[in-house]
């Protein structure tokens, strides 16, 4: 069994409900905030998609793109 399968991590889509967690992670990693307006523009329906890795209730990784 690999470490990921036996851990408390889960992979899930990032939705509007997760916006604050995603912006908080961005600020922690890059040392500056992402505005709510920019996040709404980048991940608006049909424009962008994000995937997150959660450990318990904490978002610990994010991968997102537009296109």
C-alpha cells in the first residue's frame, strides 16, 4: 500500500465554497494575497478549473489552470 492511500489526504475539485481556503493557501505559499475579484475571474464557470488536496479540513495543495 502506498503512503497516499493510507493517509488522510483526499483529492477533490475546488469550488466556490473553497475559495477562501484556496486564496489562503495562495497567500501562504506566495507571500501575497490573491484578490477575490481575480480568483472569481480566473475560475469563473467555463474559464478555469482547480483541483485541491485536502488533509482533514485543510487545503494543502492546489493545481489550477485556465483554458
